C-alpha cells in the first residue's frame, strides 16, 4: 500500500496558543490539531480533512508561526469516511 504524507501548514501569522496532538497520535478528519493566536488576537483552530497518524510535532506553545511554517506531518490512513 502506498504511504501518503500530508503536511499541515499554519493558516496565518501568529503564535501557537495550544498543541492538541502528540507524536504518533491518531487523529480523525476535522479534529482540532492546534490553536493559533493570529496577529489580530483571533484564535484560529487548525484542522485537516483527513484522518491518520501524526508523524512529527516540533512546536511548543508561544512559538511564532507564518503561513510557510510546517505545523505537523500526518500519515493518511486512506480511509474514506464522512456522510451526506
């Protein structure tokens, strides 16, 4: 079976407010992964539309992020879930 890795980037400039996952965590589609406090003090919830296992998390609360910042890498389990 082919391995598919999904890279999750920060959606905005700001600071990591909270890391909600750990290395090797299993996450479901649209499960919150991070909370980012944007420059305008709005808290942005970071989610991804795939499920799988977290491969790496190298962020800590308070760390500055930009839209080019890699937040995590996830190994997609390639399961089709969801509903109408």
